[in-house]
C-alpha cells in the first residue's frame, strides 16, 4: 500500500486528522472534490478582504485543548461577535441586553427592564408550547414581534407557532450592557483567513483537488490501508436508504466601491418583508484592514437568504428532527459494518458541529486511531 490513510475531504476534520496522522509518522493522501481546500470555512481574498464564501464563520470555544491546538496554526484576532438587528430601519443591539431594552422601552436600570419583561410574559400561562410562546416568556411580546418573529419565520420557513421552543433557548438574555453574542472563553478570527489556517494544517501533505472519491472509489481504495471519509454518509451508500435532508442558505455577494456599508460584520434584518435574513460585511471581521494593516477602500457584502434544500444542492445544516435522526441511525449501522472506514465530520456524522467541536472530534479520533 502506498498510503496508510486516504482522507476524503480537505475541511477542518480532514485537515486536523491528516496533520495528526503525518505527525505520527503515517503516509497520507487527501482528496477533495472542490477546487480548493478548507471545506466550508474557506475564505477567498477579494481586494484584500477575506470573504467567507460559505457563510460567516466566527471561531469561539470554551475548550482549552482545542484553543491551544488551533492557535499553533493561526494567530487569532480579537473579533467579538455583536450583531445589530435592523427592524424597518430601527437598530437594536443583539443578543438581548440592556442596550436592546433601553432602545425598545426607554428603560434605564436592570430592575426596570426586568419589570417590563415580567409584565409582558404574563400572557403565557404554563409551559411554553412552541417557539412563539417560549420567546414571549423569555423577553416579552415587543421583542418577539420586532426582533424574533420575522427573522425566525424567514430562517425556518415556518410559522413560529409550529416551531419547537428549544431553537430560541440558546439565545442569551442579559440584564447587563454586554453585547458579546457568545459566552465563550476564547473567540476570534484567524489572521490572514481560514484558508491560510487550513493551509498551515496541511503543510507538506499531498492534496489532490477536484477529485471526487465516490467517482474514483475503487482505485483510491486500492492505494490506502484505511479511509477517513468526511463527505455525506448517505452519498457513500449511494442513498440506498433514502436522502438525508439539510437546511440550506444562499448568498448574494457584492463588491462595493465604498469603504463602509453598514459599520458592522453582521446586521440581521428582523422584519418579515426584507427577503434576506442578514447582511455580512466581511472586512469588519478583520477591522477593515488588509494584511499590511492598511484601510481597505472597498467592501464586500453578502446578503444571506434561507432556502429550501433539494438533493444536489450544497448541504449546510443537518436537520435534527426525528425523521432524519432515524434515517441517520440506519446509515450509521451500515457504516459500522464497513471495513477500514472511518466516518467523521459534520457530513460523515450528520451532526451540527461548530468548528471547535469538529476539531475536538478529529483529535479524539486521531488519539484512538494512531
Ligand atoms: P466540511 O467543511 O464540509 O468539509 C468536508 C469536505 O469534504 C468538503 O470540502 C467537501 O467538498 C469534501 N467532500 C465531500 N464529499 C466528497 C467526496 N465524495 N470526495 C472528495 N471530497 C468530498 N462553526 C463555528 O464554529 N462558528 C461559526 O460561526 C459557524 N458558522 C457557520 C455558518 C454556516 C452557514 C455553516 C453551514 C456552518 C457554520 N459553522 C460554524 C460550522 C462549520 O462550518 C463546521 O463545523 C465545519 O466546517 C465542519 O468541517 P468538516 O470538515 O466536518 O466539514
Ligand atoms: N433569532 C432571532 N432573531 C435574531 C437572531 C436569532 O429570532 O436576530 C432566533 C432564530 O430563531 C434563530 C435562533 O434565534 O434560529 C438562534 O439564533 P443563532 O444566531 O444562534 O442561530 P443560527 O442563525 O446560527 O442558526
């Protein structure tokens, strides 16, 4: 055998596993069907701006081991995610915090804000039965109507009364002037872009781009002892049990000849009428500076639309409902029977993984395997 491991997919999972395998003295080949490395964290330089091509990615983690690992491959800047909500031209601070409550109701103290929420949540009696009731019982009807209802219905394509309440539970509600979206200990954007970070992970490792493993399976299987597969698990089995569903997003990118479009990396459009859910202005992930520290005269924005997924589209978010969970469990049984195959990552395990979780998972697998 020419290689110890064939790694399918040059995303974060594949790149971390490849790095660890090579460090353990193994011979490794990475194949990637796209024309570039880095999977969904891929960034592309446009006029000195690192554009997040598959959606905005903000690294955040409480896992010290992951942080110490990944900072060997990139320096991270001090970016903190603080999105702004735009409701018909009214701007609000997110996540829900004292700035939001002050703008919404004119309240000044945390006590006044708490009293206002208390008064509005009274309309919900008993356990919240759906997302609408959950949201009102968390922050009251005013915030629900202006900052939650429209955004959520656009994002999920369904009425808030038909959505499960857990979706909204992970949004923080704070009676302090803290508008850091994440509660993580470590947060930032890799200086020079995510692509550079993955390049560093793959340094010295043989990578074949534009190579679809499933179309060349037999010959690729013959040159390696083991395969680490990070593509969709249902595609591996030729969709024999049916197709796993995804929620999809669509981006419209625009290069503008102005230095500052919206003054923030992310603005959420929370009314129902604006067709996009949010606009990302990529330069603000790196404070508007190019790699030499100069102000960038242009800007790139991406309007993000939620879209219905159909087979053949780019898979983004796994749908964690009962039907898809049960189908995945059936595929997992088949996967467990495969010889010399490891299924990993967000597509291989059909699991919504943040970047830190996917790195942790690849490191765990490497520890068990190598
Ligand atoms: P991927 O990046 O998908 O890599 C899999 C690779 O395998 C791809 O490059 C694919 O082309 C390749 N492949 C598939 N099939 C084949 C085949 N047959 N042959 C060869 N190659 C193949 N996480 C955060 O922590 N913070 C965020 O802010 C954040 N924002 C996100 C926003 C969006 C819109 C999305 C969708 C995800 C976001 N994530 C975020 C999650 C993050 O993108 C994932 O954790 C990470 O990209 C998963 O890495 P992976 O290697 O498992 O998968
Ligand atoms: N949400 C909202 N208004 C906002 C931002 C989020 O109502 O301005 C809701 C929406 O239902 C979303 C959920 O909160 O699905 C979780 O938001 P988060 O940003 O964590 O989710 P993501 O957009 O990453 O799926």
